[in-house]
């Protein structure tokens, strides 16, 4: 290394409170001028040891913990947890509950995508979109509040079904919100997505090739932006996805902009799915009672379940030794891949002003990494 | 959306159309946004409805709920004086507590704002007025569809009326393992039942053990306070079930049947192993017990375990008192009773049957030959209505007939019988005689009449229903006037309508309508209106004993004014088996206290328990230190480590005793003093023979460590305080590790 290089090379610490970064996340970057030489991520600012905590708690108590593993998109956690227990214990779920769960999952996906669209734009300095999408996301939070009693954490899906049925008139209000969000999409387009400044800032940034994506194990919108139409909802349908009509949008460029577009298109698909659910949902009970949760023992066994979360393929591996608490719950979300390996790869060689955008466009969720 | 990435620089300016819109986020002046009706906001708790079972605290995944004692609130049957207080610094608003609440008293409101820089204000005590005493609509509420509890009992199979009508075979069939486990799984381990049980049985603990299919543990827990579990598993008056918190909205746990299941499932020859019984110290002192009913047997069992010689005197040919000679076989088969009694004999209690005190043995002799005498002779003299005709030879006392049936003697069974009485004893004799009638005549013709109308008849509803099914006919609400006799033969019982049984002060003072007359036909009349004691064996002593009203004066250990005389059972505190057992046990503790002349043997608070355990650890350490360097190197290493460990344990216990935060909870009453008492026996300083062999020494140490292990194990389960639970858990683990090590060396 020459003398000059030594002077120009420096280390930069970003996070954990950097406004361009989702939650408690940080990077240690090596830079040469504006160019990122390498980056090391650290997701450990939200460490609560979810997996370990779960081993110490009754099966029922964990339903209040799992949602915390992904703040913007908590419901796939609840869904995975409930389904894993159901699979091990052989618990049937009433049909209506399957539909409600699907609804909840799609609403959660939309809320998360709105969050990420706004956040993504904000990393390029376009904060107005963030203000809009987050305010619009609030309409979905309101639906959650009505259905589950909680806005951010829903603690709603539990083994055997869901905790409460629709309140009166809920379906109608869901449709109203869908109409509203649908009406807002052109506004988003005008403001950011079709904004030539944004296009310029997002094009060619954080490019993942199809081959890289496959070999790195990328999933979800990040993978679909590279031209691979993979989606657990289609490939291994759960709940009632096989009874619904929807498409898997893809792009081919694999850059930050393509990822934005995929999420934007998925919003449309989700609106479409939600409308079908409200139209077709059967009536009936929403929960098959589980035994007294304080004494409940789940038979020995294991289960691997997965959902398609807003981030990608999201899996739980659960082992029960026949006791009252899970013996082990392993949580594997797409963020571990996207937020660590992929991100570190993409950052190396990028420019400092794009670092936040790259990260946001990957839409990784830190607690999912450090769980 | 621009997939071809041809953007425009002007389009963003379209956003200007929103320039006049009202912003969505700023609200001035500040106002609470209204919430959805199902919102999970601050809790409310209907303090009247709440029974303080603590199930909410149990399910809370954040340990946010602490049950606190409410000043001025008295605990009552089925309700403690604790109520939940919530730490909103911990609460995550999951509402699991709402969905598990046994009474539905705990709900949430739509209130969600609390601003304060004083952290203590986040620890709140919700009542029905809300945390800020401002009314908010209810939010997330308990719902029948989503309730976590199992409210329905596992059904118990019974013989049908046809199957049982002419036989004395036991009616209730008992749970299978699957049924018992399913029933056990409904329990929320709140312990309200324990508070209500006269013997304070470790109910949640044994139910838990049944659920874990660990029958030995269930048996061990049961035997701690009840040496007649086969009996109680069948005929106990089960006050605990009245208190059960699941009974608030559903059917209470079948505690009695669960106990029966556990004891039926354990073979008699395993009882000894399960209880791991060793007579603690042969003391060379002896106790005479008069009467082998539940009270006498219970006292005998526990006294024997403490190391006393116990001799029981029983006037009947076999032990058991009213359990054998009163309660009919179809409710309590003799082999079940014998299983219990045989075990009591096995631990070394001597029972002299066919020996009436006052006739075959002099009461004075007992006083002379034994250190203490306990009398538990029960109520064996039937009371008479004394209406004209009751001196006829075909008028009988229920308990005389019942005891004759047990003895297998011939009794008179006429075709038409009238039974007077509305209690359970009347049901027992009526149903027994109905069986005899069916055996003899192929049909039942039996009338039961009582002063009380049907709604206030003291007998259990099931008894009345089953008696009806078996053919008994009821004439409740009628008072006997005379037994009509013609030519020396009974024709029936003349009755008047009874208008009221009690006067305004709830005193017994029946009023009759003399114009409403009815003759209940029968050629034989059985009186069953109550029993009284016969304590003539006391002789002159009865004049010397201090009285408290009509009863003997006793202290809390049922010790009379003559310090060598204790009293238990129906004659001091009835009216059922479990009260007999509880009083017998308590008397045994009192006798021990007296004979040992110990002060302060009863420590009731956890604080005292901690002090005792500190002393225990100190003693162990000192005793071990004396032998340092005396034995082989392996053992010596172990000793040195044990001494070090003791120091560590002492430090930990001390730290907790001195911690003011924990201290607040330390004066909680220990519910079951007998646990502590057991502990006490090992705290006594003992002198170990200096020349003890290595092996004997090891055995001694092993015994101590094992005892400590058992105690810490129990204490860990007993306390509801987290810090204490942790400490006792830790102590237990240490002892367990030591135990394993010693075992290897032995
Ligand atoms: C018909 C009937 C049914 C009952 N059903 C139930 C029930 O289902 N559940 C329930 O919990 N309770 C029931 N009880 C009540 C219960 O049986 C009594 O409360 C209990 O047995 C009292 O116990 P005890 O030890 O005080 O006396 P007892 O059981 O009455 O025993 C006293 C013993 O002392 C002996 N004795 C008396 N005098 C002398 C003497 N001078 N010398 C030597 N021995 C003597 C007697 O022979 C007797 O064996 C019933 C009672 C009766 C009469
Ligand atoms: S709402 Fe959940 S966290 Fe809060 S007190 Fe109830 S059980 Fe505990
Ligand atoms: S039996 Fe009933 S009262 Fe007793 S611990 Fe169980 S739930 Fe509570």
C-alpha cells in the first residue's frame, strides 16, 4: 500500500441510529474516498435471543414473542409458529381461520412493502414518499387494530386458528382500504417511481445477477427482481393460497430499481388477493381449542414450515421433546441472507452515497438476522 | 409505473395538488385518537368478580403481573385476598391474561395513554374504574369462543340404577389413565383448593404429577398430609371442588376422583418406597390413641413417622371407625379402606381391636402407661326423635343398622320401611335398606321423610337423585308426630307438614301445620337425625376438663386443659373424614411439640424457613469440617468441596435474607407448615461419633443431603416469589449434584 492510499483509506461506522437504516443495524465500512472497499454488517443491536427465549416459555407464551422477530412484517412469524405447532401436534385448523390467516399475511405484506417503498425512496433523499406510504400504511394498521386489538404486533394467530373472528362490517372496511391504497399507487408513481431523478439514482445500483442470486440463496422480491419467478405461495402453497388467483411479478435487471418495481407490483397482487378473500371467505368457527395452555404438552416431534414473507422465504424449524415448552425453534428468514452476505457483497465496490439505498432496497429486517 | 425507466422530471410536481390537504399526523390541540372497539389498552379488573387465582400471572409471558395482597380483603372459600397488579414497563399487551382469566374479571380498555417520568407509576393496580379513574369503553374482552380453559369435566362412569339396585358393588368406576390425565390437564395450579381443604393437601402438586404420569410423586405429595387417600378419593366431602377456580365458569376439577385414580394405580407394596419413609428418631416415648377412625389413624401415622410408639384401642373388631361401620360398601369398598389402613399398620402402628376403653381397658391405665393419650372416639350414639312409639322394637337407629350390615349380621328388613332424616346418613341407610329389600322381595318400598323441604335437605343432591333412581320415595318437609302402632305392630309414621325449620335467628325451631296430617305407611321405622358421642370412658376426668361452652377447651393443637390429653375427630371438630385427618395430623404435631418440649417448632413465614435453612447449611459445614483430613483422599476432596459449597450457599441465602426487596415478600405465610416442620427435624445439631467409620459417615452425609434436596425441591414449588424460587431451585440442584457424587462413592 502506498503512502497516499494509507491517507485516503479510512474506516467508517454507520448506524445503529442512522436514519437511512432500518432499525438497529450498523456497518463498519472500509472506504477509499467515496468508494466502499468492504463492509461488515452487525445486526446485534436488537439482540433479545428470541430462539433461546422460546425454549424457556410455554408454547402459548411464545405467540407473544415471535411477532417481534420482524417488526414491519410480524405475521409470517405468527403463522410459521402456529403451523409448526399444528404440524407436530396434529391440530386441525377451521377453514375460516385459514382464510383469515391468509388475509392477515397479505395485509402484513402490504404494510411492509409500503414501509419499504417509502424507506427506499427516502434513502435517495425523497422523504415525501416515505411520509405518504407510512401514513397510508396506517390505514392497514387500523384494520389490524380492529381485527386483532393490536396495531404493530398482532399476537393473533395461534395454534388451532386465530384468536378472534371479524368484527361487524370488517370486510367492507377492508375493501375500502384496498380501494384507497389502489388509488394511491399512481401518486406514488408520479412522485418517485416515474421520477427521472429517482430512476437515475436507483438504476444499476446494487445489481444482483440471476446466477449470483441463485448461488447466494436470495429469495423473495430480491430474487424476483432478477428474473426468477419463485414464491413459496405458489411453489409450496400454505393456508389458502392454492385457492386464490394471483401472479408472481418479476423483473430482470436485478438492481435497486427493479426491486422497487417488484414490490410496487406485488402491492397490486396483494390488493387483488385480499379482495378475493373477502369475497370467498367461508363462515364457521375460527379456532379449534387447544388444551389448557398452562399444562399443554406438544407431542415429541419436529416440523419445518415456511411462508413467503415480504422479505422472502421464511422458515421455522421446531422440535418438541414432548414437554410444555419447545425444545428448539430455529428461525430462518431471508434477511439473514440479504442483510448480511448479499449486502456485504453488494456494498463492496459501491459508493458511500448508495450504501443506504442498497440496504433498503434489499429490505432486510435486523431482528430476523440476530434472533 | 415506469418499467422501461423513462421517467419524467415534471410528474413529481403533481404532488402539489395535496398542498391544501389537512395533514394526517399533527393534531392540535393534543387529543387521544379513538381506538377500535377491540383495542388492547390498559387493563380493568372487576375486583369483586376476581378470585385472585393468579392464573393471569402464571400465563403472562413477561412476568408483568404480580399478585399483591389487598389490605382489608379477607380470603374466603374459592377466593384469595390477592389481586393482580401490572407492571406496564413489562406488559406487551398480548392479552393472554384476558383469554385465560378464570372469572372473566380481567379485561382491557380502549385507554392507552399514560405519561409520567415517575417509573413507579407504571406499576398499576387495575380495578373496574380504570387506571386513571377515567371511564373508557372496554376494549379487548374475554370471549367464550376463544377462552383458553377447559371447562368441561371428563365424565366419570358409574353403574346404572339397574346394575347397582340390589348389590353393594362400588358405584363409581374410577378414571382410566387417559381420563385422569385429561382431567388433570384442566387444572391451572392456582392452589385455591389447597386453601380450602381442611388438611391443606398439596392438590395442584399431585394433579401436576398425575398429568406428568408420575404417580410416585403424586402419591408422595398426597401422603404428606393425608394417610387415608383411598378413602378420601372416594367419599371425601370435597370442599376443594367448591373452591376450584375452574368452577367459576365451568365444572370444577374432579379433584377427588384424581386422588382416587393415583392411589388405585399405585400398588400397595410401593407405598413405602414412594414415601421414602424412615422413622426419623425412635424417641422412647409412647402415645395411646382411643378410636381408630380417620382422626385416630391420621394422628397415629404421623406420630409413628416422628418416631413415637403408637398403640390404638378400638372397640370394634376392625379398625376404621365410621369409614367401615358407617359408610356403605357401595361408596367405599372395604379393600380400598384396608389398603390405607394396612399401610398405616406397616409403618408400625399397633391397633388393638375388640378393646373398649372404659370396659376392657381402663382409661386411667392408659394415662399411666403412655406419655400422651389422644381420644378420637367419634359420634356413635344415634339420636332419637323421641316421638311416641320410638321405644318399639321395630324402631331402629341408622348407624346401628349400618354397622350391623358391615359386620355381616342379620338385620330386620321389612317390605315397607320408613326412614326419618334428610342428611347423608339417612341416604346411606335408605339406599342400603333399599338394596336389601330388592334382594329379599325383588322390589323397593321405602319412604324417606325429613323436616327440611327438598331444596334445603342437607344430603348431597346426587345422593338424593341416586336414591330416587334406586326406588326410594321422598316425603320432604314433614315432621314426625307419632309412630302408629296397632296390636303391637307398627302401621306407619304419622307426620305433620313442616312449615319452617329455622327461626329468624337461624336457630333450629321447626314449626308445623297441625291440620296437614299424613300417615307414611311402613312396618319398620329407622331414625337417622344425627349422632352424638359416648365419652363415659373418661369417668372422673370429664369433670376435671375445662370446657368451652359444650365442647372441651383445647388449644390450636387440640390439647385439652390436661396437657397429656389430646382430642381429635368428630368429638371436637367434624363432621367428616378429612376434618378428622386434618385435626389428627395437627394433634400429632402438638403431641410432638409437647413431648419434645420444643419451642418455636412452627415457623410459618418463609423468612423463618430461610433462617432455618441457613442454620442447616451452617451445621452441615461445621460437622463436615470436623472430619476434614480424617478419611481417604477421595472422600476428603469431596468434603473440602462440600465445605466450600456450603459457604457459598450460606452466602446466597444470607444475601436474600438481607435483600430488602425480597424481604417484603418474605413474611408471606407458608401455606403448609408441615413442610417446614419436617425441615426442622434436621436442623437439630447432632453430635457425630468421632470414630465413625468412613462408610457410616458417608451414609450420614447422604441422608442429610437427600433430606435437604427433598426440602428445597418442595420449597421451590411452594413459593410464588421468583427470587426465592430461583434460590431454592439452585440449592436443590447443588444438593442433587452432591447426592450423585456421594452415591458413586458409596
Ligand atoms: C353413615 C355415615 C356416612 C358418612 N359418610 C361420610 C362421607 O361420605 N364422607 C365423609 O367425609 N364423612 C362421612 N361421614 C362422617 C365420617 O365418617 C366421620 O366424620 C368420621 O369418621 C369421624 O372420624 P373420627 O375419627 O372422629 O371417628 P369415627 O370414625 O367415628 O371413629 C371412632 C372410633 O372410635 C371407636 N370407639 C368409640 N368409643 C370407643 C371406646 N370407648 N373404646 C375404643 N374404641 C372406641 C369407634 O368404634 C370408632 O371406630 C359419615 C358418617 C356416617 C355415620
Ligand atoms: S397483556 Fe400479556 S404481557 Fe400484559 S399483563 Fe397480560 S399477559 Fe402479561
Ligand atoms: S384443582 Fe382447581 S382450585 Fe385446585 S389448583 Fe387446580 S384449578 Fe386451582
